[in-house]
C-alpha cells in the first residue's frame, strides 16, 4: 500500500513543470507593454492667495502669467498596462480601463521596438478593449485557449508590466473559477499567480501557451498582490474581442425581460418542484413580449440549456447571436410551455415600464403585516407615478413582520398578488383566500419600487 501511494505522489509531482522558462521564452514576443497619454484639463480651482506686500508676490505673479489665470495649464497624464498580440497583422487585447480616455496609446514589444496603436473598440461591461498597430513585418502572436477546460489546481503563468517595471513573469495555480465581481457578464478565473498594478490587460497562460484569461483585477487591502488575482475567462473574452474586431462594438443578445432568482418560498408559492430558474418580474415591449412571455413565468431552459439562476441566463442570452430564434421553456400555471423567441440586440434595447389602468375608491387595510391603500390621484402625485398607475400602495410595514424582513417598505407598490392584478384591498383579500383554498402556504406578490419590479412570497400561516 505504501508503495502504491508513493508511486501516485511521484506521478503527481512529475506533472509539475520543472521550469516555466521554455513557456516564457515561447510566448514573450507576443506580450506587450502599453503606455497611454491623456490630456488633463486645467483646474478650475482658484489660484493661491498671496497677501499684498508679501515677498512672494512677484514670484506668484510671474507664475500666474506663465500658466494661465488659475496658475494651471492643461497637462499630460500617463498610465501603464499590459496586453497581448492575437494576430500577425497587429490586433492587441488589453483592458478597457488601461486605455480609457487615452489620446495616445504606445505599444512596446518584447524585442524593444515601439508602435503607435489605435483603439478599435471597447467593452466596459467586461473591461476589455481591442487595439491595432500597423507593422512592416508579421508580428508574433498567441492563441486563445479553452478556459472551460481549466481545473482548479492547474498551473498557470501570468505575464505583464507590473508597477511599470517592464516585462515580468509570475506563476501559480487556478484558485477558483466562475468568480463574479460586479458585472452581469463576469466569468473570472481566480489565481494566486502574482498580479500587480500594471499587469492589467496581460495574458494568463495555460501550460500549452494558450491564453485562458485576461488579467484584470486584484483583491488587496494594500494595493499589492496577496495572491488573489482575477482574469476574465477566455470563454467570455474571445467572443467579446471577436465582436469588437468585426463590428467595433459588442452585439449581445436581448431577451427583453426583468428577472429575479427563485428562492425556496417563491418556488412553493409558484408550485415549482425545483428551486431553480429565472422568475420573470416584468415583460416590457421587446422580443419576449412578442413571443408571449408573461410576468410570473419561470424560465427553466434557454436554447436547450438548463437555467440555474438569473446570472447564468443573463450571460447565456448575452452570448447568443442577435436575431437568432431560440426555444425558451417556461413554467406557467403549474405546467411547462415552450416559446420561440427571436432575440433583439441589448445595446439598442429600450425598456419602457408598462402601467395598468383604472382606479378605485380610497380604502385601506392591514394585511400580512402591511398597511395598504387603494391608489388615488394624490398618492400618484406623492410617489411620482404616472397618471394611469394602478395597484395597492404600501402605507406602512410592521417591523416585526415577515414583510419587513423581506424588504417591503412604505411607498412600495403592489401590482399583483397570486400572479393576478390587484387594484383594491378586496382584490388582495380575494387572492389570499384563493391561495388558501388551493392549499398554498404563501402568496406571491409583485412589488415595484422606483419602477423596478420584484416578486416577494409572504407566508399565509397565522395571517
């Protein structure tokens, strides 16, 4: 047994590279340093005040004469970053934040020569940018790899220009995958390969010399590397860069819905057997509405792929070709239905919020820990709502109630209960009674705040 374990450990040790030197030598010619220059406008702050008769009066008068009425003149600011060449004709990938606002972009190659670059396109959503240089000779370049094949624990190598010190190599492992920082399309690889300021936009390589990530950010309390770095996965980056190269901009698919995650109590309120999918809270004018999708539908699969949560759906829709007809499986009224949706383009989308009509006499009621009121013209004006807005206005929420715990507050607007419109207190009471008769333990409310909709499930027990 001891011999077998020793053999296994020896085999594992052999998978660790003895050196990264060959890999570094192979890919270095395709990695670049980027220097950007930006004109910073003159300050509008008042200049220094010097008491009359001061010995410095003449000095400051001369200074002001040379530099303008405020003692300030436009100046040039420089920033450093990294990038990598992806084609022999000079296309270069970097981060959007590296070149944002730049007037001039200078590319320094590993061999020592420099070329000016122009910006082809940028995508702030994924912090990616595509540059182009013109070269008299074919440039050395690197290819994209499959970030989906990268496993936690795999060796990786980062290259770039950390802290402006010039070309530098660091190595580590894939610490985690599928990290999200702040964007809807985030799919970051986390690595402990040292990444510092200036590494932004540089490549993260696998052992085959393929780019599986674009180094983008670090997590650090002091601004230096502590072994938590993030690289946008090649799965996302390759698609974005291809769009920037072809169109100079991104063209993401657009379904045209507002959604939220399905929780345990929402699943119970909807009658869902599984706690998964994306719950549709609103369907403005757009592709989904044209295909017959409704608020309250739960999207279970999109284009043949199961939907686990909202993040996975947003990412998949965004990566789907504009104009493609896709099958969307939704759960509605206790059964599934397949809709055919022709995707629009997210960048061109407008999202008007539809409103219902009619109004009822002013009535208030205390229900489920909420004090609610029928809509009135006065309430519409107070809440800044449109003239035809309809629903129940939340006047107060008991602080010891489930409704308060789930975030409902005075000023919220309840437009649906049990997936049916409500325009009066009696409507809400009827929905509660219907849910109880159907054996439901909770009631699903559609709540709007500042125009943003979300579903909230409130327990019907002891209410």
